[in-house]
């Protein structure tokens, strides 16, 4: 197949491109760094019309952790709304028949602890992620409308937080795992005996190793017609506390200092774990990377950079 990957130079996108090329697909990466700004409808429409792919994998997003969401709420909301609406409309209008769209699990109701597909519409999102999650959820509605007109088939995959090589390793932009890797490595380099952690350390989060996330997209392409337009959760189905995650990073870095919890900073939702029964049934697959192994590989990759 000929496949376009939006955000193909980004964290998830470059792993998806690599996996697709290994399967001998013809792959094009579409991103601002390759000269196509998806926030500009004319630019993405002309690109897809000229490229004529069989399928688009949509990985592009303006994304960050809780601190970044708090810093740039308007930019995050506007950019993701433009990106989402433009890619759906351009894919349909350029007569590309299929779209695989990646959704964040923050699109689920904030009051839920375990995320089941049939509860996706059962309440409002948590306010700490609303400006990112709501524009992404709008995409589902637009693909539903285009499918109703017979112009587009879409599969929507809901991912938990991801981690791994090429992540944002920035104290503000990163999710908790990437930010903590940087903090702990820097503390070791500088001989510091304390590292600060936002919140209480008690929230439970599920983490998907990025190469496993990319592999799930390949599986989705193979089983595209079985999935339908309903969302499909992708995940390991279990979480760890922020403190447990920090301890695994400490182990991988071999740092012996102390964690200091900034309890006046927001925790976000206390538990966010995906139920992945439908994924296992349809894709006949589950993510193989254990978090201890994934963190070790991520730390090793970061140190080499």
C-alpha cells in the first residue's frame, strides 16, 4: 500500500514510518518539517490530492503534559482543532478511502478509572486535559459525518501515554515519564540528591512503549474492516503510580537521591487505565514491552543522544 503518515517526523510518527517500511509499504512522511502545515487546509488537501495514498495514518498533534497544557491552552486547542478537521476533510475530499486516527485516552470522561470503549461518551473530560482532548474527540464526529456520506472509512485508536526514543525530553513539554528521566539523569550528572515531582506521586498511569504503539497501527491496517468506526483501545491494561514509575527510572539511571513531592501542583485524574479486551480479540495481539524494560531502553537511548 501507499501510506501517508502525518507527523511522520515526530515521536510516534517516525516509529510508524519505520515499521511500515519494514513491511515494504510505500511510505511518505507529511509534517511541517517536510513542508506541509496541516493547519493550512489548502496545503494538506493539495498534498494528498497529488500523493494519492491508499491510506492516511494520522499521528500529528500539538501535545504536551499537564504543565504544558496549563501554559498554552489556547494554542493547543486551536491547533488541534484545525489539524483534526483539516486532515479528515482533506482525506475525504482528496478521495483517500481510509484513515487511521490516533486518539489520546484523555478523551474519556474524567471521572472514570478504567476506560471501556462503551463509556467513551458517558461524561466530561478532566479539566486539566480538556483543551487537548476535546478537539481530538471532535475528529470522531467529523469522520462519522463523512462516512454517512460514503466518502471516508476511519479507524480510531485510543492510546494511553506513550514513552520511548524520540519523546519530548523537556521539563515543561514532556509527560511525566520523559520529564523524570531528564530530571534524574541531570541530578546524577550534577551530584544532586533531590528531584522534584509534581503532585503527590499517587496517580496511576498506563504507559505504552512507542514501538508497541507503532506495531498496533500495523495490526490495525491489517484488520481495518473488522474495527469499524467505533473507537478501539490500545494498551497494556494496567498502570503504575507516578512514584513506582520514578523508582523504575531511578533504578535504570542508578541514582540514589530523594524524591520531593510538590503537593500544591495538580495530580490530574487519579487513575487512568485502559481496558484492552477488544484490542486482543480483534488484533490477536497485545503490547509485548514491560515498563521496566521500556524505561531501561529509553534511558539508554537518551544517554546516547
